[in-house]
C-alpha cells in the first residue's frame, strides 16, 4: 500500500486568505491595539502609537531577515542579552619554548639521513597495515 508523502512541510498553512495563523494573529492584535489607542489617547499621541504598532506588526507578520521570521530574531536577541556569556579565549603571557624562526643554520648532527631511516625500518616489526595487506592478498 502506498501512502502520500507530505510536500511543502516547511511552509506554514494558510488559514485566513493568503495569511498564516501567526500572521493573522499579529495583524489582528495590532488592529485591536490601534483601535484602543485611538479611543484612549489624544489624536497626536494616538497617531504616533498607531504608526509604531502598525510598523511592528507588519514587520512581525511579513519580514524575514536572513530567512528567519522577525519574531524568532527578536526572541534570540532577547535571550542573548539576558543570558550570561562565557568567554572561551583569554590572552595570557606564555613564554615560547622554542623560536619559530631560527637565524642559524641546522647543524650536521641534527639532520637525519636516509640510511638512519632504513636501519630503523629494518629493525621494526611489520606494521599492522602491512599484515592486513598481505592477508587480503593471500585470501
């Protein structure tokens, strides 16, 4: 039996015309606040408050900075401002154990030769990788 696979699951369901439930709630609450301001405040103050609320409501309903809804951005900003911060890096004065750039040339004793590596390899037992390789080849 085949079942239909849901598509477009990242989009919100449209409830009121072209608006999702969240957008309709933002705009409805803003409209209610605008009516309340118009009824209670003097005309000049009401117009200023209505403009502020309307701009905020339209921004919350439709604007998505960085692909995220503005409401999520505001909640994240408040959490960032309220929460404690942990600083991971602090500069400390530590002396260097060795110089990064040496002005003196290497001494002859410090330079390894190819013969030393060959002698070391002859003394060491076979590595596990070589054993596995030979096991695969012989099987």
